C-alpha cells in the first residue's frame, strides 16, 4: 500500500512530503521533481509570494545513489519567506515581554474570518486564539509538498508507460475552446508556453484579461482543470469494496486540494440527463494490444471503480480563492462583532498552479492503485507481474479465438 502525508505551514520553516510503500529500484530524477515544483509556482494571477519562493525538493531519505531503496521517502521544500516570520512562526516559545516581538505578533494576529476559508470552523474546532493557526496549515502553500510527491509517482508510472497530463479549461466564466489530443505529449507542448497552462492561446488571452479585470476589482476567481492519463492497464482499482473503487479514490484525492468543490469523471455531469444508449461506450472485437476496442470514451476510462483501458478523464472545479482584497462581510474573533474579513497577501486566481497539483494528486492515486494490483517491493518484481498480466490477457484472447 502506498501512503503519503505532508506537513508544514505556509510561513514556517518548510514543507515535508513523506511517501511510504514506494518500491525499491526506481532511478529518481530530482530535476523532474523540481521542474514540476517550478511549474506549480507559475501562472498568471498569482500574488507576490511566488517572487520570494524558489521551490526545490531535497531528498532526505529513501533514496541511495539516485535509486529508491523501498524505505520511506521524505522530500523537504524550504520556505524562503521563513526568515521574515522567525518570531511569528517560531516553533519554540517567544518572549512577549520583548516589545519588538509583541508588536510583530500583534501585527500578524488575524481576528476576522474570511468567509469561504477554513478560518471559522478551524478556529472554533481547535480552540485557537489566533486565526493564523488555521490559515498557516490550510494555505495552498501545502500543495508544493503534494507536487513533489506527485512528481515522484509520475516517474514510477512513466516506468510502465503511464503518462498523466493536465490543463486549464476554464477561468471564471471564460471557457477554453478545446481540441482532441491523441497524444498527451502534444497537449503538454501546447500548454508549455501558456501562462495559464491552457492549450488554446486565444482562450488563454481572454482568461488573462478576465483575471486582470477581476484583480482591479479586488476580487478573486476559480476555474476548471482537466486531468488526463494514458497507458493505464485494465483493472486498477476494484469493484469489490467501496474504498477500493478508483473513481471514489480519485474524487477524494482531487477534492482534497484546497478550494476544489466538484469532480467530474468522464461525461459524468451530462450523463445524468441522458439515456443509457447515449452514455455507455459500446464494445467491439479488436486484433490490437487489447482484444476489444471502443469508439467512444464517455466513461472517462473508469467502469465499476476500475480502469477499463481507455484514457482517464477527470475534471476538477475550483471555487474563487476566499481571500478577497475587497473583504467580505464577516465577524470578528473571539467576540463575533460585525467586521470586514481580513486581507492577507494572496493570489487572485491560482488555477494554473492548481492544475499542476491536480495531476500530482491523480499520479499519487494511480501509483497507489498500480502497486495494489502489481505488488510493490521492487521495480523488477512489479515488472514481472505487470508483463505476466498483460501477456495472460493477450494469450487468453488468442487461445479463445483460435478455438472458435
Ligand atoms: C495562500 C496565500 C498566499 C499564496 C499561497 C497560498 O501566500 P502568502 O500569504 O504568503 O502571500 O501565495 O500560496 C503559496 C505560498 C504557494 O506556494 O502556493 C493561501 O492563503 O492559501
């Protein structure tokens, strides 16, 4: 079983991702991890913080001479901004009789909830005195750790020909005009030069204008991301128990990203209003790698909680960021009096960054399901089991068709 956890605060010393149950024998390219971290920092609509940070992963454990050992892998990302928060975010007690420290603390104390943020429920639930105790961990800064773990998992998947890509398909009300991609490498190439990781440059310009306008209004925006994965074998996940169903696991992984409010798999949303014959993907015999084929993929590569050999198609819907320059009506804490919400330096639209996070979360989930299916101690054992499974399907189909 692949497990993964993160720790770290937005303005603390740094972030940690720990990946446990990762197989031995994979050569790790740290540059590829850093490349994904860099991409997560891009995107039109981000605030000043990204000018401070240069996210880089330091591998602390689980890798020796560039190859995984099977031990837990810890990836550490330093917060460069930490030096501006030494007292405010200190993990050791501070001296509040020191007037300079007390002044800094008072300046950074957060007293007014931001509607839509974890502030209110988190402060009440954990009994904090300062809303900052919630903000620091609920912040989307944490997603840097997810991206590092995801980039590691993408390398595992790539060793078995599985590729995960993502792109932005909507910003606020501006929808991108989309085309079909047979090869995900072409999609990656089309988003490479886009400030919003949107494959259509004309749509991306409209999105940018919309973000600019929203910025001047002191407001924020969300959007929609599409994540696609190719090369998946039939049968990752399972129909046998609710928590093994891959559609459910993917939905949880994507919904757990800060500010995500909905997930769609395949044509999930429109399918509800159509008839069965308009929705399900008919099957036909094939002499190809798989003994069957389809001409549609409305299911988005998932049936019965399992991959079905088609491209995985997932969309994730992000709400506008709850930190608004113009401040919504709110209440103060702890006295609950009417007051505008606090503004803390923030982004206007983080959809481009979120698209990198979304593919990381999908990669982590798929890598987990892949290891569940093919075993997990070493790459060579997994390869053996994987090849055996593929051969069995092909040989079985040929034998059955010979006996017809
Ligand atoms: C965030 C607020 C901003 C963002 C941050 C998420 O941080 P700051 O308050 O330091 O300006 O930049 O995202 C990141 C730091 C990041 O690396 O993604 C929030 O409140 O969620």
